[in-house]
């Protein structure tokens, strides 16, 4: 049986990104994400729930997040779930987190252009492009390549 581990989240940062570099030189950023859910309970009343999720970003995505995002910034994260386990003072602990592989900044830049910024950098690669280059993406395919 095949397995599939994908997560797509849209929310707001709960704190400023924390950029650091590990011994190999790779950038890593930890962000907290608040994701709101609104649903009706059994009595028909609307209930608001907020989930707080820890997300780890790597390489150029981590650097872009640290440079352009701050507490409250809206962002879309695509990635995978990872269960961290450790033992401290004889007690076993675990925490479910998201390893972000793609990130899209949803807020407008400069407070009004309405433009979104996108980075789509694999967690294991280090890209040497600017956020603006990453936002534009690849050129449109020739008309004869359109699959319909």
C-alpha cells in the first residue's frame, strides 16, 4: 500500500522567524503558524478554533522567510508531517511538526500593491535566485505546448 504525506496550511505567523545555520552551513528557520478554523457545533452555533503549528523551513526558503516575514504575516506553507521524538530526564516526549518545502507569502509587499511573493525551493537544495525571480516562476509555455 502506498503512503502519502502532504500538508497545505494557510495562516499567520505567531512570532518572528528564527534563522540559524547548522554546522554544514545550511540555513534553517523555525516559524509558528496560527491556522483558524470556523465550524458549526451540534447546537448550530459557529465555533472558532485556532491550531498552533510549528514549521521548519530549510535552505533558501528559510532565508527568504527570515528576511521578508514577521509576526502576523499571512503565508501558505506546503510540506510534510514529521514526528520528533526525544527523551529528557527519563521521560519520553514527542512533537508533530511540519517540514515546509514550499512557501507563498500572501500579504502585499509595501502595504498595498496586492502582489504576492512565492518561493518554491526544495528543502534540500540551495537556490541562488532572488525572491522576485522566484515569484515570477518559469516562462509561459509556447502555445503549441498547452495540454488541451
